[in-house]
């Protein structure tokens, strides 16, 4: 049985990846942060029942910035594969907390690479790199060879982690892959990212729970895919004969406005009656356009996205409508 460590297991991608690896028979270890409220809701269903934890899923408290804790965990579990998904992952927040973002997203990655370098075990490493590294894009579509031009402390931190991953592969012969993933969403997406913010607000407007949705730049274009499809690419990268870096994307780009159109239409609403622009949501430096070319992943990994843009937006809107309706019913409001 293979053993995997997932940092960021409580996040969107971590939860889908844990599902995938458990289904493949892995022993899965996750690093979770202590928080004043429960932060394991996305992986709760992976326990057989709330009182009997799944014997193949084990969670350990720790922070990626705590080098000693990370070293002890890796030494104890001796993983065959490490998936580094933990990060301060919000681009807007990274302008407010650049130092913290660098500590976790950049330096935290180095902590893991150092563990592998010193462990003597041939642990395979996946780094969650980002299309944000392309930033002020130097060519379209963006591919593995496109020069980076990061536009936020988050993107600069991800670039550090990306190049450390490449450097440790070349310098120490570590099986380390960097997945340059374009935006991917799901009903488990964090509520402050634009897609989920839109689908959740549309559901609440539909139910009469709120009326106004405040947003920033509606002209930004993103290549949006489904998180469930993207974690398969992560796993595939670590099953190859040789490590490499891969762009993972759908090859379609849409504006935030397009996402509003599909979501609100689907729920029988007109977003123009509800959306107001709030400058607080603009970024000091914006990434205007992302569009990925995932030819390498398609040809070498045999990976392809299954869920397209419209289906994704509708899936998220339906899930939010169902969740908000359940809350209303439990509170006796409908
Ligand atoms: P997410 O939902 O924000 O999850 C981030 C995870 O990192 C959470 O489990 C979080 O724990 C954990 N974390 C944050 N700081 C930590 C720390 N100091 N120590 C340990 N754990 C920490 O992000 P996601 O959407 O799943 O993305 C997964 C990874 O892929 C991230 O590295 C992200 O930057 C990268 N990425 C995402 C996308 C995308 O479109 N989703 C695209 C490209 C790259 P809590 O639950 O306690 O907050
Ligand atoms: N979050 C947010 N909130 N974004 C808004 C809003 C708003 O109210 N209004 C407009 N936007 C615009 C942002 O300015 C940005 O251009 C776009 O919507 C997408 O924003 P996010 O959903 O926050 O995602 P992101 O593209 O900045 O970053 C995500 O994708 C990256 C991959 O390209 C994150 O998941 C990163 O962790 C990931 O690396």
C-alpha cells in the first residue's frame, strides 16, 4: 500500500485529492492547522462515521511554517508521495499579508523539499504551482515555456516555490513535479473566490435572503475548470517514469461577467439588478487574462478536463441553492 502526505488536505483540492487517493487504496496522511472553529468540513465525509475514523486517513496538527513539526511528520510516516497543496492561496489577501504569504507559500515549500533531500527515501513530490505566475502574460495561450511575470505577493511566492522544486529536481535528483494549474472551482471552493462568491450570492438572492452582491473587476478573464478533474492530473504526474512540469487548463477563457450570466440565468435571475461594484475588491495589480495550453498534460499524461465552463457554473449554483435551502428549512424559514 502506498503512503501519501497531503498538506492543505482541509482545502478544496486537498479534499478531492484525499478522496481520489483513498479510492486508489493509499494510506493518506494530512497536515491540518489548529483553528478556533472546525476546519475539516470538506473531509468529514471521508471518515466512516464521526466517531470511527477511517483507518486509512490520518490527520496531524501542524503548520507548514513549523519546520520541526514538518520534519517529524515526514520522518514518522515515510511517505512515497507528498502533495504540497497548503498555501495562503488568496491573491487579494496576499497584498495585505505579503510576509505571511511568503512564509507559507514560498518558504513552507522549501521546508518540505529539505525534508525529502535529507530523508534518503525516494519520496515523490508534487508542488501546487499556479497560472498566477504568468501574471502580466507574455504570450497567449500560456504553456510551460511561457516566461513568468508575477503580479502579486502570492504569485511571487509561488514562483519561488516553483523554481525551488525545479532546482531540487536538478540538483539532488528528487522526483519533483510542478503542476501549473489554472483556476479550478467546485461546490467546495472557498467562499471568497469570485466563482463561489457569485454562486452562493445568487442562491441567496433566489431565496430572498439577500439582494445585493458586491464585486470588483468584472472584465478579468480566467480559464476555469473543475477541481475534481485537476486533482487527477496531480496524481498522474507522480506516476510517470520521469518528473516534469505541466500546465493544467481547459483551453477556454471567460470573463467574470460571463460567469455571472450563466449562474444568474440558470437560477432565473438578472444579475444587473443585484451586482454593485465595490473598489475594495480591485487589486493593486490585476491579472487581466489567463488561458492555458495543456498539450503536454494531454499528450504525456493522457489527461483531459471533463467538466466545461457552463456545466461548472450550473453545478456550483445548484449546490449552493440546495445548501442554502437546507439551512432555510432547518431554521423553519421555508
Ligand atoms: P484552499 O482551499 O485555500 O486550501 C488551502 C489549504 O492550505 C487549506 O487546507 C489550508 O488550511 C492550508 N493552509 C494554509 N496555510 C497553511 C499553513 N500555514 N500550514 C498548513 N496548512 C495551511 O486552496 P485550493 O483551492 O484547494 O488550492 C490548493 C493549492 O493549489 C494551493 O496551494 C493554491 O495556492 C494552489 N492553486 C490553486 C488553484 C485554484 O484555482 N484552486 C490554482 C492554482 C494553484 P485551512 O483549511 O486551515 O485554511
Ligand atoms: N475574489 C474576488 N472577489 N475576485 C473578484 C471579485 C471579488 O469580489 N470581483 C472580481 N474579481 C476578479 C479578481 O479581480 C480576479 O481577476 C478574478 O475575479 C478571479 O479572482 P479569484 O476568484 O479570487 O481567483 P484568482 O484568479 O485571483 O486566484 C485563484 O486562481 C489562481 C490560479 O490562477 C486562486 O485560487 C489562486 O490560489 C490560484 O493560484
